[in-house]
């Protein structure tokens, strides 16, 4: 389903890999395709053959298009529900250097069964809802002010995120 430019922000949950050293005082985060999430805390999706072709399961859509495209795998990914994200992370993908959080997405949106892809997103909160090493917990504490977002306890993350918008399941339905 495509909510093209609905104007409604959509809340979702995703994880990032923490990178950087504490000595340099420059922690940061990267997404699944190793694209750096900027410390200015806004990212606009762009479709690049290298980025999209490296993600298995869906072929890269080779015609010029607006991101995200239904036939491509481009866009900024997020889960509808925090529990879906945590389930994925606990199935073996998490090696202790990941952090999760809530995002708001807007612009062109492609809805999937467990999540969505959007044209634009910003982080609204970080959380240690996934197992973190002590080193990464310290990185998370340094990352929060760089991104200008709070660290929210896992049990409160969904409630906090709901103050900024709705998940796809709770978006107002057109009458």
C-alpha cells in the first residue's frame, strides 16, 4: 500500500549499529545498509543502485523513480511495532552493538505487513531495548545529545512515540 504524500507523520521503530570511538567523542549510528544516519538527525531517502542492490530478497528497480518505490527496496525502513523490532533483533542479528529507537517518517510511504518505508525520517527517541555492552551503553549516552533526542526506557518507548504521531495501525481512517 502506498500512502503517497498523505501529509500524516507515521511513527515506527528501528535499530542502528553504533559506531565511533569514545576517545574521539564522535559516536554515530548506521542503518542496515551501512548508510550513516547524520548527527543532525534528519535523513532523506535516496535510491542508489549500490545501496539497493546489496539488500537481498528484492531486486533493485532500475528505472528513475521517487523514493521509496513499490518495485524497489529503497527508502527508510521501520517496523510498525516495537515488539516486532525486538523479535528480529533477538533472533540472532544483534551482536551487542545495536541500539533501537522510535522514528517519525513522512512523505511518500510504502506500507508492508510488519513495517514501512518512507522518503524522510527523523529520530524522536533512542532506547536500550536491545542488549548493549557497557561500552555501547556509554556510546548511547554520548549519542543522545548529539542527535538531540532522549533515551527512553523500553517499557515507555511506544507511549512516548505516540505523542508525536500514530503507527500505521492507528492512523485515522478516511470516512
